């Protein structure tokens, strides 16, 4: 049996309705979350969900993790520095050459409050559920964003020589729905 509770988050009294799950449903939710975490913590996603101003280059094809070259930084709007916007190199499509600039519409860094880089499963889980740190989205809106956003979709088609994120946008969308239906449980650390 699933019971529904309303949780009040923050001073703005934003409400987030999440079901409270039975032990079996919670286990299923945690299993779904672990698969979601494998996507969100993957270099194709986490490299641009950074706390500081610098995106990362990481993944099997890069060897050691390093800060994005050319002194690339977030800029005030997440789209790069004045005079060196992300779209200067990151066009609409991936470059054809091996390790050439990847591309997707509206290339930019995630907002600072949406940090995933080097965060634990529990930290990302709690952040995803918190409207103050997830773009003021419901869990359904997050699932739809993952499924439908072109820049997010790039993570599963990152171009020549880059390892894609696990699964697909549709699979991750379905996992997010399963996780939410199970009460959106977060792992304890």
C-alpha cells in the first residue's frame, strides 16, 4: 500500500507531493535510482554539472580528468565568458573529427545549484528532489526534461570517440518515473 504525504520545502513553502512507499516499493525505487545515478554521475552529464566555473574533460577517452582547456568558464549566464561563448566552438552538431568539439543546440553549463560533479548518490538524489536546486521542477518535469531536451540528449550521442551515458533518454525517463512512483527514495550513506 502506498500512502501519500505532502512535504514542505524551504521558506517559500513550495510543496512536493511524493508517495511514501512500502519496503518492496522502496527497494524498487532505490534500484531505479542507482541506474539514474549511473547516468547523472557519468562524465557525459557530470562534466558540465560543476560547482566551480570550469567544465571538465573526463571519461575513458581522455585518460586523466582535466579542466576544460582554453580557460573556458561558466560566465554570468552559464553560456561562457564574454568573447568566448560556449557556441564559439560547440555548434549545433558534433564535429566529425575524433575528439572535435561536441555540439548540440544551446550548449551551456548547468546552473551552479545543479552540481553533480564528484557528488555522492545521496547528494545528487536529494538535490534532484529539491526544487530550489533542480530548476524549480517537479519530478515529472525532470523526467520530461531528461527525455526531451536536445542538450541532455547529446549525452547519449556524444560523437566520435566519446563514451555515451548508459542507456538512453527514454530509459532514463522511465526510470525517473519508476523512482518517483516508489516515493523517490534516496540511498543512505
